[in-house]
C-alpha cells in the first residue's frame, strides 16, 4: 500500500501503467484465474451488459464492502446502490466462486468526448468504468453459457 502511494505521487501514470501491466502479465502466467472484462461502452454506445451487471450487483452488496455509491432519480422511489471503484463482490453460481471488481481506466478527455458525442457530461469525465469478472478457468464454459446470460 505504501509503495503504491509513493508511485502514484512520484511516477507519471504512463510509467505506473506499464509497471503494473508488466507485473500483472507476469503473475497471469502462473494463475489459473480467468478474467472477463465488461466495459462501460461498446463503441460510441452504452454497453447493455455493463448496465445489466450494474443492476445485478446492486443486489449483491455485502458487509465486506467498505464503499458503495447511493443515488436516486426524481421519478423513482427506491435508492440505487452501486459499487465504488476497486470494490469487490463475491458471487456463487453452481458451486463456482466468481469475483466482480469495478475498475476505472484513465482516458484523455478528447478521446472520451469522441466516444460520447451525445453525452453532455462527457467533458466532465476522464475515466471509463469496467467490470472485471474473475473465476477459475475450468468454469469458462459454464460462466459464458449459463451465468452471464
């Protein structure tokens, strides 16, 4: 944690990203975990799978989560609870343990504006959200054919 704080303060994000990418690549070679990425946008449009995961995981909040986001729109009577960045939720499906994590990727504002020309708030954002779903690679077929649909 201390090393991460120091590197975040002292190193440019390009070098940090490369360093952490290299470590992740090295550790993946020895891991039997498979990770599926579900990005917030599919080209210029919102990714419907991302939105569905967002709704599904709102029902899976757990006491181990330290940070959650809560919001409500004017026309609704219920609060919407969503995960905050880097939070993890564990889900069980047919004796398969699945781990969900919400990560944010830094992007240049001009790139983001090009992706979301119809979004009025695009100029205010500099990050794109992505869910990571991790599980043992032996369950790939079950997760893709039964769990995700």
